[in-house]
């Protein structure tokens, strides 16, 4: 990462008794694609609105290239934004919408025309400049909104769930476009979504929001392989949690006992847990090995359901304590040929791929 | 929409059910009443305009040929235009404030607006007479704070008519404008701000164009209503700026000249209908919503 381009320092936002954002700290590099991922109400939009200047933080500081942004009103911040709702000016044509930010900046007409053409080309909507927003589909409108937000070369582009109103297929298509446009323009993007797949597909780094705070920041693979909190583990990828007892803990590793029948050592430990404490063991369905024959290292479980999901087969099992554990295997895997509900099987996993979260 | 499904289902059930009344059938009683109490008297008045005192268009020729009468027409349009303009000027900020203020406060302001609309027109006009006269509260205050040394002439002239009529017309501008402004997504104005538009540019380039249907609807309504206004111009206006309705009243009441009165009334009716046609043409009822 190069020198911090955009710095968010201890930003907090309170609405009366509600604290929408808790002391968020974040450094964003120039040209980075950073996504705020989190469930609805976790403070993602509020953080973005503070960056846009629609809200003032209760406290904290935002620096762009080392200079405070908070003293500048929205219309002078020069930041681009694509909103969740359709915000094209309905009385203006597509071309006039894209020209709008340049018109209010009083740029010469020739420059505006050239820029509008370049932007339409960028979002692949050449020939649409005379259409009115109402004559465009939702996906096209958001592409025009993107063109309008990029027309004045903003240093930072904010996107607040811009695709949430679109259906899945169109969403994926435009995600692809956004990626291409990011690579082409090298603009710094702060993107908000509650869809983990979208976040993983688009971002260089993801900041996982929970209850107004950032739980963890990292690349998709980092968050997936090394979730810092149980919330992150649940939010990124599929996971199951088994209650376990900590036998001993040292140096970020723990030895644990599950279902009274099995101990595992050297499991990565997150959060505080002393020996004897209760904790939660996280297992990912695709990291479990299923074996039909009893083995010492295997956890005995019973098959409760088998679901065919195309290239994958999802096997739901129950431990002796009644906890559900899912296993995902490729279709046609030998371990599941002829497998039936009620069968006893044994599950094994690599301690390094599991995680223990202290309570 | 509803009418269409009605007739469609009626068609569909035709073989099994008796013919259902169409929408048009249902309006017949209302149309009958309208014909009896509105169309018939107007038609009688208009008939007299081409039959009294002698058959022909003499009344219209006199009306159009006399500079006195033409001045009344011009004055009527001028006052109506002025009232419309001032109403828009005051109504827009009020409607905007209503749209963005907390809904509880807004309902209080609405209650005040409606209360004033439901108060008797004469009472409101007399109230303005009291307020605006030479020894009225407004002149006393102006003198009291030293802004003027002798009372301003605020009644029996154009100022009085404009104040009194604007006050009465304001709700007719504010209500449609409020409806249109409420429908504008605040995110559109946020987008304009991030695009670099300052408040003034957002107002002129985004808000006003989006509010235009509401402004046009309200303005046309106020203008048309003002054209035929009688009570307020009669009480607050001076003899120098008589309006058309006053002229008609004078023809009929003082001069007992039904022919001229009918001719003037027809001119007013034609102008009003023409303006109404313009409104329907450009802002047909379904376009009033804007967006
Ligand atoms: N204007 C406001 N007044 C009061 N509470 C608000 C306001 N805006 C947001 N909040 C609260 O702040 C929290 C975070 O909201 P938001 O940032 O919109 O979440 P997200 O975008 O992650 O869904 C929510 O609990 C929401 O109810
Ligand atoms: Mg949000």
C-alpha cells in the first residue's frame, strides 16, 4: 500500500441516543477499491454520507491527501457518488445529466461535449445521450449515474449499494462493468454493499461493518481464511459453529475438546479464552473431509440430509450433541456415492483451517 | 384504468348478466344538475348579449371598441398576473419549507392554511381593509418604527387588491406545489450537490424544473380564479383599477344593461375556458404529478 491517500480518523456519528458509527478508522490507498460490507443498519451509509458531506460526524477527522475534508461543503468536495436509488435528473437527457457537473463548473462547451462522449463510451452507452432517464432500464440508469459521477474526474468515487435494485443477472453484468471501469480510470472507490459475493468479486480490500464499527479490514482471502471475529466468520463464506471447551490456550492457538469425544490442538484462537472456558469452533463446509469408515481422528456424526446443488453436493450432518454441521463435496465424490440419510459417518478437518472464538 | 377494466369485465360477462351501468351513465344525474343550474342560466345571459337591446353583435363591438372597457380588460389581466406572480414568489418558499419541515409542524401550518380558506371570504377581505386602512395596524406600526412619517395608501388601490387577493390565492399555489415538491427524492438534490451545484444552481437547474408542473398548475388556477374575482377588488381596489367582474356587476346592477353584462361575461368565460384548455393540453391531469 502506498502512502495513505484518504484517511478516516476516529469518525463517530450519534443520532440522539443511537450511535450509528463507532470510531471508525480507515486508510485508503490511491486507486484502491475498498468495500464496506455489513448487514443493514451497520453504519455503512452513514460513514459514506459523512465522506460526501451530507452528515457531519459527532467527532473524528477525514483527510484527503493530508488535508481535512470536513471543512468543505458537499458541492466543493469534488467527490463522485452513485446512490442506491435512481438519482438522474428526470427532466434532463442522459447527455445533459452527464454534462451537469461540468456545466455547473462552467467548463467550455467543446470540452463538455467531448467529455460527455468519452463518458458514454466508458459506460458503453454511446447513442443514448438524447434519451430521458425514464426511457432507460434500471441498470442503464445506474451506468449513466456512474458516468455522471466520473465526468469531473473525482479523486474518490462513493457507491452506496448501487445495484441493490437490480436482478441478479444484471447485477453481475454491471459488477463486471464496474471492475473494468475501475481498472480503466484508476479512480479510488469506496463501495457499500450487504452482499458478500459482490464485495468479494469487486474489492481489493473489504471492511466488514458490524453495529457501526469495523470488525476487520482485509482482502477477501484474508477475511475468509483468517476471520478476526465470529461475526466476520459468519458473514464471509459459509460456516457452522460447534460449542467446545478450551483445554489450553497459548500464543493464539488453543487445544479444544468437542462433543466429549475428541480433542484437537493448535486451532487458531480469536478473542480471550482461558482453559476450561466455553468457546465456539468454526468449521467451513468445504474444508471438512467425510469418511465412511470409523477413524480415531474423525468426529462421529449422522447424515440428516443430502442436497444436490449442481456441481456440489451438500451433506447436512448432526453431531452426538445435536449440532448441525454441513459438508460440501464435489458432485460424484466417492465418499458420497450411495450415502443415505441416517448413515453414520466421520468428519475430519485440518486444525489450521478451523477457528476458535472465545465467548 | 378503472374505467377500462370496468368495461372489459362488463363485456366479458355480457352473456350472463344484464348490462351494467357504464361510467358515463353514472354521471348523468350530475350532468343534468349542471345543465339546469349552470349551463341554462349562462346560456340565457349569453342569449341576451346578442338580443338586447337589438339583435346582433352590437354589444361586443361596443365592448371592444371603447378604450374604457379595454382598460378594464387590461387591468383585469394585469392584476391577475401580478397576483399570480406574487403568489408564486411567496408560495414556493412556503411549499418548500412545508415539504422539508417535520411533519408535525407541517400539519399545524396546513391547519392554519385550511382554516383561512374556510373562513368567509368577506370576513377576510374586511379584515384586510381594517389592517390596511390609513389608521390601520400596519400603517400605525410603520409609523411607530419610523419607517414612514405619514400613512401609506394601502387600500382602494392596486396594492390593496394585490395584498388581499394574494392572501386568498396562496393556498391554491401552495397545495399543488407542496404535492409536487414532496415527490422529489432528496437524494436527487444530494446528487446535484455532489456534482458541484451550489444552492442557487440546485434551485434553478434542478428544483424549479422539477417543481414546474406544480407551479404551472397552481399559477394557472390562481390566474383563472383572479380573472373573475369580484369581492376583493370591489372592496380593496380603487375606482381607477376596476376589474372585469366589477364591470359586469355594474352593467347588470347599476345600468340594468343585461346585453352588455352578458357580452362581458362571455368574454370572461371564453378567456377562462381557453386557459383551462391550455392547462389540460400541457399539464393534463395525469401529468400534474410531475416525475
Ligand atoms: N438520520 C438518522 N436519524 C437517526 N438514526 C439514523 C439516521 N440515519 C441512520 N440512522 C441509524 O444509524 C444506523 C446506521 O444506519 P446506516 O448507516 O444507514 O446503515 P447501513 O447503510 O449499513 O444499512 C441505523 O441504526 C439507523 O437506524
Ligand atoms: Mg445503507
